[in-house]
């Protein structure tokens, strides 16, 4: 039976700095990007956080609908959160505006009531919802969701500039990570979590740190040095496909969204397909990098 993917996380506008100093808005937020990528892969995807009634929220709601993502919670009058993005040599850096905003306007009971109304599937979260004190709500939701039978996906996606106390932020991630069944981390995440100069050649060793905590599927990404994927004990690694890079915004979200989409669409043979899953996820991320902002490809563009 194919499962659905529910996404709990931020939806924000990436205001990308232009050469003339102006800011150009792009829809973003790691979970928002992932929801789109997984839906374009062909999965049944729902976005759980509320969206604003402002113009940005309306645009995001329309984009999710266009890509086939359902929105589950009522809209809120709180504004859409913003990120100011500076891109240097294709690599983005972020400054966030996250207080009193739409995607944090939810309660634990509200989310759990919504989860109880559906057959258990995959519940994905991570990124900015792991920043204290928001992680306390997320921890309670994930703990209850696991008891309901949901498979938990976490993309660590640490944003150190957002945290008032980086040590507390890292500890929050370490608290939530063992609740995951499936987990993705970048080399930057791994360094912040205490791995010294992590490389792809250390993939098996790093993955073991997570699998002993009960995590069955681990994706490790290393920027231009490729990625390493382990699925239920079987692993594969791959170099980055050669493309002309416009920017890397949303590349990791596109990668993980395609992994999740592949797994819910092909649930019976995930371990034996680990190389195919990795290859297609890398290809999707590479295509996204040829476009400005996060614009995940459809599955038909991969085959």
C-alpha cells in the first residue's frame, strides 16, 4: 500500500539579493520546497502548517495546489515569514525573520487531531522547526505520531545564524534525531553535530552513528563531492551530475523530496533500489540547480 507524505515545517519567502541591491522574492522554506519536490515526483503530499492570508501566503497556496500538494490547516492572518538570501559563487547564505509568523501559528493538539484523522503515512519535518523553543512542539508531535504508526522523516538542515544559542539548537536536533526513521544531513550539519571534517568516504561510519539509534534510512550530502545513501542496510554513493549551476537554493530539499517520493511510490523494494533512488534524487537536485531559486523538476524530466 502506497503511503502519503505529510510535511510539517516552514513556508517562507526567500528575498534574494540582486546585483543592483534590490530583493527578488522566491517561494521557499525547506519543508515547503520538499513538499513540492515529492509531489512533482508523483507522491501524495499534504502540507500541514498554516499559510498566511497575505499576498505571499496566497502565492504559496496556489503554488502548492499547482504542484499537487494539499494544504490541511486553515489560513491565518499572521504574516508570511521572510528570509533574506545572499548568493556568492552559487552558494546561498540566509538571514531570517521568524517571529509572529504564519507557519508557527499551530498547536500540538491541532496537528495531532489532524494526524489522527488519516491513515498513518510519512511525516516529514526539520529545518527551522527544530530551532528552540519550537522544537518542543515538534518533539511532542513526533513522539505521538510514532505511537500512531507514522514513519518519521527528518532533514536536519541546521541554520546556525537563526539560533540565539547554537549549543541549545544542536542539542535540540540531537534530541529529535532519534525519533526519525529516515534522516538526511549535509556535511555542514554533520560538522555542527560534532563530526570533524566529514567526507563521503566516511559515509558508512557516519551512518552507523544514526542507525544504532534506530534510524533505518540515512542520506548524507557533501555539496560538490556528491552524496551517500543507506536504505535498510544497503548503501550507494554517487558524484554530482555535471550541470551549469545557476544557484543551489533548494537542492537538498529537492534531493530528499525525491527520495521520499520514490520510497512511498515503490515501498516493497526500497533497499534493492538504493542506487536508483540515489541516482534519480541526485539528477533531480542537479536539474534544480540549473534554475533560479527552488524549482524542482517533474519525474518525467528524470527519465
